[in-house]
């Protein structure tokens, strides 16, 4: 039995859009531990799954032994249009970010709770936190801390890091945390660990999280059937802002009146994003920051 520590988020909310429907074709672009995909498979739907992660590939292989209706592509979801899928889908899901399996993997080093080599790259690309911290110039560091970490004193932090790395390269998560602690920067640390914002910035940059989302959104309409659902779960405000803007720009006001000068658009099914129930947050703390936005595709 392959170990899977990821608990899928907002499952009931997601399934509520497909209840009572049969034989749907589902595209799960962030397969992760396969939690959402499995729920669709159990209901007899057909799943095409994508994830860049090797461990997800193993989980998908395992799932295939029980369910025949799944195909898996190990790639970045920005490559959606290069997979020769030759079909459109009734439901497309993006459950962004990283899985608990990746969080618990010390080689990736996403957690500030365990010491690991500076990495944070969970998508296998060329960039990682070690390269960013040790080789980005001061202005680039300041930019990512400001833009992706929303750290007010990003210049002060960048300057301090450049100074410290000139004495000795910064190799591990714990070394970085010690540097953040001694930087004299005021982090937004009331409810969260003081290193959260800096780690978030490095993770977003290492994995091109926002660029990936933007590229994906430029293509996804080509893969939606008429009346299909596009459901996106995001975990930080920078992602959610992009998703909100996307649905707003492509909203259908009245029947077939497309705002975007294109021949397609969405009915926005979540004027306000759905969030996890209190019970789910108690059971699974990761769900506390999840925001689900869903649009219904019309063309
Ligand atoms: C939050 S987890 C998804 C969990 C999944 N829904 C479940 O229930 O098990 C996010 C997953 O998306 C994958 N991912 C994130 N960005 C990706 C991208 N640009 N291309 C491919 N996979 C990506 C990660 O590797 C991770 O496995």
C-alpha cells in the first residue's frame, strides 16, 4: 500500500456541483495524493489527471489497479495543450500549491519545522530557494519578498541576506530562519510563524506558481465543454486575486453577452469564494486558508 498523507480539501463542496450526474469527464490538473480524483472515480466518472510530481505518479499507478477510468500525465499543467488530449471536459479542477506528501518530504524542504537543504522546489524545475537566496541580487530579492511575501521591510531583509551570504553561503532552512530572526525585520507574525511570508515568497518564485496559473488560465477555455465547470482552490491571496480577476474579466452578464469580446465566458457560481466549514478546519488545519471559486462555461 502506497502511503498518502494528503487529505483532500472541500470535497463535499466540489462534489455538490456534479451530484446526480453520471459518466462525466473530469480533468484534475493537480492530482497530488489523488484524493479528489478518487472521489470522482468512485462515482463512476472518467478522470484525466495531471501532476508534475513523481510521488503522484506512483499514487496514480496504484489507483489504476482499482479503477480503469483514469489516465495520468506527469507534467506541468501549463503543458495542457501539448498532451494531445483530443477532448473537452465536463469538470476541470485546480487545487493549487503543494500536497502534504510534498510538505513532509525533507528533500523538498517546504517546512520551517524541520531542517533541510534549502530547496522548496516541488515541481522539478531549474530554480530553487538555494539559488534565489545565494545568487539573486539585492533588488531581485527585495522584489520577491515584497511581491510574493508582502513583507513591508523587504529592502532591509534583502540587504541583510546579501550581507550574511557574503560571509558564508546559506545552505539550510534552519540557517535561513536564524537569519530571518536576526534581520530586525518586523514580520506579520501574530497568527503565523514569523518565517511564513519569506518562505511563501521563495516557494512561489522557485516554482513559478503565479506564472503557471496565469498561463494555464489563458488556455483552459479550450478544454471546457459547454456548461462545464471550472473549479479552482487557492491557498493565498495572490493566487486568489488572479482567479477572481479571471472570472470577473470573462463573466457573462446576460445570456451570451460576453464581456471579453470572445465567444465564450463563465457564469460565476461563487460571487464570494466558498471556504471550508468550521468542522473541516478543525479536522484539517490546512483547509483554513482555502478559497474555492467556480465558474460555469458557456460558449
Ligand atoms: C494541493 S495538492 C493537490 C491535492 C489533490 N487535490 C488531492 O486531493 O490529493 C497540489 C498538487 O498540485 C501539483 N501542482 C502544483 N502546481 C502544478 C503545476 N504547475 N503543474 C503540475 N502540477 C502542479 C503539486 O505537485 C501537488 O501535487
